[in-house]
């Protein structure tokens, strides 16, 4: 079993690295989601991305097709001035999660929305049952209101791959990097 899991992860990394045929799987193993997130973090090329580090860009990744794109300065509150989003290709946190899941599921399962829209498409799982490949959301999630502001791809051991803020690139952080963890969520395709 462990050998099969390692082979699945290796195949996913190889597919992302070579940008070959689309990744065809009906419902990927969480390890596939993690392998793709880590391949993107390491700067491997894929499709419309030539390779290299991917910068955080406010609104990046929300074009018609998932993947790095120009962002927007509308609503930007970052500390880097002037706002670099309209002239930089990259991803914001939900744009990153959207692209990873699109590559893993071979369809745009999260869609163009923001973290509030994405969390509504998922099912909450208790922290003790969180698995690599789940998404970690930050903010406040109640029965009738959702006010999130960040998402990362959980990779296990209390860590996530994410696009944290302007001035950073896709990177691994501890899930405690932000103080308002709202919970772990799983996509049920």
C-alpha cells in the first residue's frame, strides 16, 4: 500500500512537472492534491506557467481559467505600495487553492469565487480527522454567515501550502501562521 501511494504521488508530480496530458482522475487521493501543491510551490512548470516561483497577487487566479493571472487593485489593502496586482501575474490564496483543485480533479470544482464561495462548496471535518489535501480556512464561519479571508492546502503535520500575502510567493507555513483558524474542509466531488 505504501508503495502504491508513493507511486501515485510521484506520478502526480511528474505530470505537473512535465505539463503533459491533463491529469485524469475521477476523485483524486488527497496525496495527489498535496503533490500538486508542493510541485507548484517548488516552481515546476505547468501549462500556462513557465516555471519558477509564483508571487502572491491580490485577485490572481480568478480569470476564466484557473492558474496564474493578473490580479486587481480593487479592494487591495496590502502594505506594498503602489499596488502591484494589476501588473503582476500570480495567485492569491483562493486562486492557488482553485488551481490546485482544478489540476487534481481535472475540472474547476471551486470556481472563480473567493474564499467565502469556496468554503460553501465543501464539508467541514473535525481537526482530528483532517487529511492532507483538505483546505484550511481562516476567518469566521457560522451557520448563517461566512466571513473568511484566507485558505491554504493542508499537507499534514500542522502545515499548509498557501499564498499568504503580497510580497511573498507560494510557500509552506504552519496552520497557526494566522490567528483565526476557522476549520478544515473537504471537497466531496
